[in-house]
């Protein structure tokens, strides 16, 4: 079936511009992410993670900007996932260059919101086809990635971040960024471009642990001992800012609004928890939040769906039975 | 050709209206599952919204079909050919239901409310069920293949009647 579809679609898929990278499909992208030996039943990216649960305690400050019910009074429970980048569900936690947080708010049957955030504030590239080449370069080794960055000056801000980034000793002490921008839409229909970050409220120095599950064990113990809190901080764009370019941060003096606190109260191994079943597609949005035209953001839905489809089918066929994710 | 040799006006309108809709739905579906382009999200949302419209349309169409007698098939057709013709038409109706219903259920179990042109939203499960998602996702894909095959057969048969057998079957739907 796939081959039939691909054959049907090959014609529009292979178009070459002067500098433009060749266009890749969602299937090609996910093939590259999963590599030569996929792990059946697991995510093709961010395969290793731990389920979290808790609630978002809103302060009401964002209610004028978005009609999403999450920003009105009270608190909303969530299911989430803390993960590391990569396709291997048993990879050592501390070796991963990127750490992540994903959230799912099921406010009502007609209003759900999924978020997937990473530690870097910006992407190295601005479109999925160049991102594909970046991953190819990473897989090819240090020389290739050096050359790739040299050929792609838009990666400057990302590299500057990577050069100064000090991984902490805990998932609780990282800042997780939306990277892509979204629009908040209020009841008058007014649109405001925003990015957001989950900011930690604790500092934890780096650890020297050689355990593969160092970060998972640390966060499970920390949450068992007490709430872990993040501030959910929104940055509002000026009309002069480009909300469609994920490689450029907006200037530091932009207005910031803290919408409330994200409070983590529970952890569960991913295969025993509810988070494994969820596709944290950041384009599942409530009324009051809209996607920008950012090409990276727009590419995510199809790629996440392809990965989700593969792992869901494998799970249906029993791929995870007897697996304990250790 | 007398009037009773032709499908009623309402049946013809339903037929060509849904033919255009379903062909666009198939094309949109095949494009959007492979594309990483910025319009993918827009096409996905249109696919779901028009897909919901398709459930309403096919229901109305079926009611209309049960209330009107379609013109008889040509006498010259062998019995087996008549049986295949009728069976394929009922199978098409079944697929016109099964496609949008499986599409919606896939979204339901994945916990993704379906937004219909910003007018209203169809509910989704509060708790994701990956097994049912997988089941309806695969069903949606495989039924689409059967539908495409059946549409090809259907068009082939219409053209065969018109150009080879030179009977009035195609004209009865025009
Ligand atoms: C074109 C760009 C991107 C592509 C193709 C892509 C692809 C993927 C895929 C295929 C998955 C696995 C989905 C699943 O099976 O559930 C995934 C997971 C994830 N992605 Fe991306 N991604 C992209 C950009 C981003 C960006 C910009 C961020 C951060 C802001 C991000 C953060 C995440 C996170 C946190 C997860 C794990 C979610 C979870 O815990 O389930 N991705 N990505
Ligand atoms: C006449 C009705 C419909 C037709 C002919 C149709 C056709 C298709 C086709 C051909 C595909 C690609 C299949 C594949 O790659 O396996 C597709 C995918 C899809 N359809 Fe439909 N569809 C219909 C109704 C709906 C409805 C009502 C919904 C939801 C409300 C829906 C949601 C989807 C989704 C979400 C996908 C992509 C899934 C993914 O990316 O994994 N469809 N559809």
C-alpha cells in the first residue's frame, strides 16, 4: 500500500530548486529518524521517556489574550512525558544532547491541547527538508555536522546556545522551549504571536552518574519526595518579529507573561503509564490557540502521525508484550 | 430515452456531488499523509471537516435512494453481471459510510477533537486508546484502497457500457 501511495506521489515530491534542498516526505523523514533498526512499538524520536502527571495552576494573566479555557481560573490536570532525544528507548540518559517535556491537557471532550518542548530555544534550521540534511549530517559524524553548520549560517543562534549550554543533573532543572511560535486568539478575535517556555524553579548541578536511567531515577525520587514546579512563561512578539522563523529568538526586551505554574506530582514508567499511548502532536490545539506558518511547526503533524501510526500498529500486533522498558 | 430510464434529478445530483467530494477526499488523504509542506495542516483540517460533511451527505443520499426506484439495468446483461453491478453499488454505499466513520473513530480514540470549519467540534475520548486508534487508522487506510479499486471498476464499467456495449447506462446518470 505504501509503495502504491509513494509511486502516486513521487511526481510532486521530487522538485528541485536552485538552493532549495530536495523535498522529503513524512515517511522518508521518519525512516531517517528510526534508522536501520527500528524499535518496534516505540516512538521514532524521543523514544526514551517517563510518564508524568500533575496540574497546571493558572493565575489568569493570559485570559485576555486567549479564550482557551486552560487560561481561565482554577487548575487543569495533565498527563505528560519527560524524554531525551533519540530513537533508542534504552539509551543512557546523560548522553543525550537534548531533553524534552511533552504535555497533554484534556480540558473537555472538544478541547484538548498537546505540547512538545525541547531544551534549545531555537532550531538550527528553518524548514523540514534542511532539518533532514542536518540529521543526515549528525548521523554521518562530527566532520559532516561541522561542514553542515558552516554551510548553514542560520544555525548561528543554535550553535551559540549549544556552546554555552550546561546540562543539569535533573529533568526538574531544565528550561523547555516551544521553539515554534503560535498565535493566541482572544474572544474579540485578536491575534498575538507568542513563544513559551517552562522555566524551572530549582537548580541541580550536573551529575557524574554512570547509570543509564540516571535522569529517570532522579526525577522519580524527586517527585515522590515533593512537587516539582515550573513557571509557564509566554513571550509576546512585536509586529517586527518573525513568528515563522524558528532559528531566530526574539529580542530579550519583549513582554513576558507568566500564565501560571506547572506542578508535577507523579511519575510512572512509560509502558505502564498513560503517556505512551499519546501522540504529543503540537498541532492538537484548543480554540484560542492557532498554528503559525512556521514551516518546521507545519511539518510536525504529518511526521508525528507517521511515527504514531507505525508504533500503534506494532503495539496492536503485540510488539511491547513482555517489554518492561528497562 | 424515456424519463423512467434515467436516474431522478436528486439521485443524479447526489451522485455527481458525492463523486467530486469523495475523489477530492481520496486525493487529499493520500497527499496529506506524505507531505511535510506548510499547507499540510490546512489540508488535514479540510479533509476532516469535509469528511464529516460526507457522513451527513451519504445518509441523506441513502434515504433518497431508498425512496426512488433506479432505472432497470439493460435486459441484455447476463444475470451474474447484474448481480455484480448491484453488489458493487451497495458496497460503494457501505464504503461511503465506513470511510468517514473510521476516520472519525481514529481521531476519537487518538483524543483529537475534530473541528468542522470553526462552526463546531466533534468530541474525542478524554483518554487515548492506542489499540482502537491503531485499528481504525489501519482500517481507514485499507478501506481507502478498496474504495479506490471499486471506483476504478465503477468508472471502467460505465465506460464499457457506453463505448463497447453502446447502451444507455452511462446516459441514465447524466
Ligand atoms: C520538522 C521538525 C520535526 C520533526 C519531523 C519531528 C519529529 C518527531 C517525531 C516523529 C516524534 C515521535 C512522535 C510519536 O511517535 O509520538 C517526535 C517527538 C517529539 N518531538 Fe519532534 N519533530 C520535529 C520538531 C520538533 C521541535 C521543534 C520540538 C521542540 C520544540 C520537538 C519536540 C519533540 C518532543 C518533546 C517529542 C516527544 C514527545 C513525546 O514525549 O511523546 N520536535 N518528533
Ligand atoms: C469520504 C470520506 C473519506 C475518505 C474517502 C477518506 C480518505 C482518506 C485517505 C485515502 C487517506 C490516506 C490513507 C492512508 O494513508 O492510509 C486518509 C487519511 C486520513 N483521514 Fe480520511 N477519508 C475520509 C473521511 C475522513 C474523516 C471523516 C476523518 C476524520 C474526521 C478522516 C481523517 C483522516 C486522517 C486523520 C487521516 C490521516 C491519518 C494519518 O496521518 O495517520 N478522514 N483519508
